[in-house]
C-alpha cells in the first residue's frame, strides 16, 4: 500500500468518524462499525495467507476468542475497553502461536485441515462451555468503558472503532514494507530458498500465525464496543469462509485488496441476510468467477488497469 493510499484511507476514516454518527441512522452506523471489524479481520488473515502463504481456516475461532475474552474481561474484571481488547488479542495470539507450533511440519491441504479442526473444536467450546460462554443461549456483552464512560450506542462507538482500524491499517501497511514482510513473502514463494538466504523459516511462520491471530482477537475486541450479544453460531466455519472470500476477491497478498474486499463483501454479506439458504452458493459462485476472470483479485485488476 502506497503512502498516498494510506493517507486517503486516514482522511476517509477521520471524515466518516466526524460525519457518519451525526448524519446517518443507527443501523447505517452499525453497518459501518461491522465493516471496519471486517477490515481488521481481513488484514489478519491477509498476514498469514497473503503474506506468508500459510493456509489457515481457524480465523473465526481466533475472532471468537477475542470477543469472549474482551466481553468477560469487561464483565468480570471490569477492565476498560483498550485493556479488554488487548486481552482478547493476546489470548488469541497465544492460541495462534500454539497452532503454529503444532502445524509447522504441515503444508497445503494438511495445514488447512488441521486449522479447520481447531476452528470446529473452538466452536464446540463456545457452544458447550455454558458457565463461561453462555453456551447455546449466547452471552450478553456489557458496554465498553472508555475513560470511565460507557459506550452505549453505535454512534458513540464508531470513532473508536475507526481509530483502532486506522492504526491497524497503518501497522499492516508498515509490516508489508518491512524486512519481516519481505521474509514472509520469501517463505511464501519458497521455503528452501528463504532458508538458503538466512531466513529462519520456523520463526517466520510462527510470527505470521501469531500476528494473524492477534488481529483476529483484536477484531473481536472491537466487536464488543458496539454489539450487546454474541452467539456461537456466528463464529462458525461460514465466518472464516466469508473473510477468506474477502481477501481472495480483493486480491491475495495485497493490503489494498484486503481493505476493498472487506468493504465490498461485508456489504454483500449484509444484503444476503435476506436469503441465508443461498449464501454459500452465492459465495462459491463469486469465488469461481473471480478465480476464472481475475485470479489476482478484483482490486488488483482495477489497479493494473
């Protein structure tokens, strides 16, 4: 992502933070908050798949860990928003590190299956650990506390969500241009060649899993600023596929593509709530068309043109 694009994103988010809560309805602001959470989620998956080339299907599990940790930290421990968000991100990062250690010797479909199994196991935990997660009844999320004041509406939460999202976008863009980002891409292209030039492949993979999981957990913490309820059904494999579709349609390996895919497909997913039985079929059809006619991603194609 270029400096100009990053500056444009910053100006847009700052402008929306000032204008959207004042001009839009509560529902529109809620959708805006949700789209920004999808942006953070997509950037997290972008790190492990787009940058490091490690196929992970556990993103919804890390997202759920972040939501439940942030909500319970606020509810039980009384932690303020930022501390609760960091707690969710750190616990998700620890789980990502553990998955990375266990999956180091796996590649391609075997890595995907192992992370898929972890995601399904975590959804079972969310659904059956009733004393902690509320189980099938879901969990009520208390209002987030910022500077001692509760956040009681979507409009009040939007500037906070936008600010955190802007920081995440800047950090991921910086990571992409850094030496670590180049090491990620070297491992993605060839682990043997990366090791030959002195890159610690094991450490690089672990960092990719850990950073990706941290951002997913942080996205879960952001979700608790404007949502009052979470149910395990919203943290299943379909959520992982949705986020995966976002980065594939936007452009794998592109920060701009992850941003654009999150916004566009976030809106599409909201529209498809009216036809839940056809969501998977429509997502699959879009993926097939993109892989046929824009294999590098829609936003990458637009940029090239």
